[in-house]
C-alpha cells in the first residue's frame, strides 16, 4: 500500500484540482526529514527552487514531476515513491502541518505540496530522465495491451502470485490487487504460468485490467485507514476466515514467499 490505483488517484487529484499543481512555481523546498531525500539534499533543493511544475505522470507505483527552469528550459525530474504509508496533498500553505509531514514544496498562489509518511519509508529524488527509473520496470499494469501482456507471459514458468508482484514483469501491482486479480480470474496463487490454457491467460489479463480500472474509479482501496479516499470493495484480500462471496467457502490465508495471500480453495483450485 499504496499500489497503482492509489497512486493514480493521487495523480488525478494533483492534475485536476483547482488550482492544479501544473503551472505552479516552487518558492521554497522544506525537507523536514533528511532521509526522505534519496541522493544529495542540497542538489535537490537548488534544482527545484524557482522552477515551475510542467507535467506529472505515473508509471507503476512511481510518480514523476517535470520542472522547468525560470528560463523555460526543462530542468530536472523529481521521482517519488509513496512506499507503504506515503500520502501527497496539495493544500493551502497556511493549513496546519500534519505530524508526519516529511517534505514540502512551498508554491505560489499560497499553495503547498506536502508529502506525509507516518512510517517514513517513502522517498523523493532527482533524475535527469524518468527512464533511469522505468528502465528496470515492466510496462504499466493499467496500460499494457493484451498482446504485450500475453507475449511477456509466454515461455515463463513461474508461480502466478510472485509473477504478478514482480515489477519487472508488469509495474504497479502489489499484494492487495494480486489477490483480487487472481480471485477474479479463478486462478490459484501457486499455479504455474505455463500450465495456463489460452483461455486462462486471456482471463488473467482481462481480470487484471478490470480490477485495476474498477479500483482506479473507486480511488483505490482503504485498507486499515491508510488510504482514506479509497472505496474499492475487496473480495478476498484481508478476508481470511470469512465466507467467499461466490460459494460461501471459508477464505484461506496462507503465506507464500513471505507474503500473506488470500484465496478461495474452491473457486481457485490448485490444479
């Protein structure tokens, strides 16, 4: 947490709010916890101060903010990863700071972009080009085409749960949505990818796309109050010991590869 849908919700909020982040000039950079910056802190502060946010985009669980220098030339990119508990808000500058605010961009028009992170695992850093980060990632899980997904799946011999969690396969899916996708596709988390029929591989892709689209529409999932804006209804994740919504069988929770995994043993048989 947060995963792709939650990060996409943050992106949409920053892009569509009024006034939006794009076009705002950074007047001051406040680093309230040095460890939030990955790399040289002074370089980041110098690069961002006075620059104007020109674009924002997401790849997987990463956000990228493009900044123009005061002369209108492309300056640097700020990459940001929310990790487990990070939250990003565009708020009036005079609004009281949260207890766990780690990083703030003071903007024009009396605004501030604040990065709050209770567990302090989130990071921001500068890159010359977003490809420095995305080169190690697979295609975005929400945007990958069916043909590309099936091509990447072909020839692999891996368990489905760790495969979907592998950011180099597709980027953006974490523990919550992996469980939801596999339940929707009626596939056991430990099925081996090369055992899937052509119909099952297509269903896996369609389930992934549908679950992520629905979660984005719902602004993500609110698990344990971490992402309060989310209203996505989970069907298996976190429901160990409760009845399956389809067949009534008790949802199982087991640890596979050190990850808590939720599934229905009837709807998702291990064949």
